[in-house]
C-alpha cells in the first residue's frame, strides 16, 4: 500500500468522545444510576465531593462548581464588582466568552495582542491598554499552555488590578520549574470549563471557579444561587449558575484519570513533532507549537501553516478533522466593532487567526492516524 492510499484509507476524526466514555463505561453508568436513585439532582453531596477533589488537584484552596466555563468567567467578574464604567483587558485571540462576559456586565472589553509563538498575552501586551478605568486583567491559557503569570501578577499589583485566569483550556497545566503553580490557581479567580470537548469533559455543560480567597469563595457560592445566603433572602444579585449532581459525579470519576490523559496528550504531541521534523515541512511550511512556558496539557495541538485555508480544505477532503481556533480576532468581531477596533491594530492576533490550524488531538489517537495526518499535510505541499 502506498503512503498516499494509507492516508486516504485512514479517516481521523477531530474528536473521539465516545471512546473516552467507553474507557470508564461501567464506573460511569454505576455512578449515574446512583445519582438517579438518590433523588438529589442539583448541587448537594456529589457536588461538594467534586469541589474538594478539584481544588486539591488544581492546587487551589477552594473550588465552586458551576453551570459552564462562561458562567465561571461571568461570576468571577460579578464577584469583583465589574460593571458599567469599568474596563477589563483581554487578549483579542481567544474564545468569544472571555470578552462576552465583560460586555454582558455593561463593562468595556479592551483587547490586547498576544505573543506570536505561544498565542498568549503577556504583561507587556496588557500594560499598553491599562487606563484609570481598568479593573481586571484576564490572561487566557490558550490551547493548554499557561500565560507567563509572574510578570502579569507584578503588573496587576503595581496598578492595583485583579486577575481572573481563563483556564478553560488548561486544567492541569503548570508553570515551568519544580514548584510551578497550576493554571487557575494564580489569580483571584481561575475559570475552568468542562464542556465535553475540553480535557476534563462532562456529559453536558459544566464549569468551575478556583479561588484561594475565603471571602471570594463565600461570595461565589452565593452568586451561584441568586446571591442568597439563606434561602429566599438575597444580599446581592446573582444568577442560576448551579451544576447538576450528575455532571459532578461524572467529573469526579474522570478527574482521577486526568493526569494520565494529559501525559498521553503530551506523548501524542511529541509524535506529531517528530513526524513533522522528519517530513521536511518545518520550518518552511509548518511551524510547530512552542512549549516555552512550562508544562503544556495540549488541549489542542496547533500549528501555523502556510496557505492555511487551502490546507484546511485539503484535510477535510481527506476526512481529517482539523479545526481553526479562532478565525477572527475579537477586536474585529461585528459585535465589538463599535469599540473602534481596526484591521492592523493587533498584528500578532490577526496573523494567528490567519495561520493557526489545530490537528486532531486526544489521548486515544493512534500512531497510524497521526502518520496519516502528517502524510496528508505533505501531499498538500507536494513534499
Ligand atoms: C470553552 C472556553 C470557554 C467557555 O466555556 P463553556 O463551558 O463552553 O462556557 C471560555 N474560554 C475559553 C478560552 C474556552 O476555551
């Protein structure tokens, strides 16, 4: 069989969530049955147990489990009192929710650029956009690698600002070095998402905030249930940000496997790196992901590619599930154009949007599938 037919004969889906379920099938089904029979479906003991395990595994004092990662970001900003007249600086190259929650509170999202190699914003990017109105900085740990937090913390201290980490793609990632802190455990709050495609995925929507500030922890718990401390007595205005007992029970089982899955993802990333280097595609056609800032958990394996859109189409025809996260930076999104963003404002974010391509990445990926992916990329560049 020629290498060309090998790649054509091997479809590689973007994800394989059912395989992930089957790995833990019996344990999950038993737990789902137990929750069904308990009659306790929202919050309660399963949620409390999950929160304890989650905080411990992420190096935070406390965790509050919630309805989604978006709600985790929203609740964090509500707890910090963000509202009309405030500005929050966020990277332009991220998922929409990072900025959407700022606008929903009547505050102004202010967009900054990112590093061209890690795709994360650093202190120098945030600093340019800090004004008297700035209240919060939101570093995003994109694709599973942490932003460089120490200079961002130093900047926030100097300017009297709070930090909310968007760690929705980076559960389990750490700073470099022996004592590197975990993603989400550095800022006043860290937001996590358990959307099914994330590294720790529920069987539906779910999320959490991490915090080591006891007062913020108490406030977050209240905001989750409409700002009420005692039932039907409301001290502040919150929302319904509750998580289902079913999701918490499922996540508690999966959380135990997360370190193994993270190692498998990193091993899969090394296989891609080796195949690409051997293919002769780097650095002319393809730039490999950077591991500059510590332990990367590879939520996504993202290359920069020459003629990216053509390559994306070619892979689609070969039944290889690549993805573009994200094709348009936030300062150029229609709903934010009134804030004055123009093409050319944030060159690294704009270039990233034009060049990034995420290749299939999950613990269950096989050597044969990865070889098929790289072979299909070679065909596109006729190497
Ligand atoms: C997934 C994600 C979110 C939102 O999480 P949901 O659980 O889908 O609401 C926010 N920010 C980033 C960077 C994400 O990847």
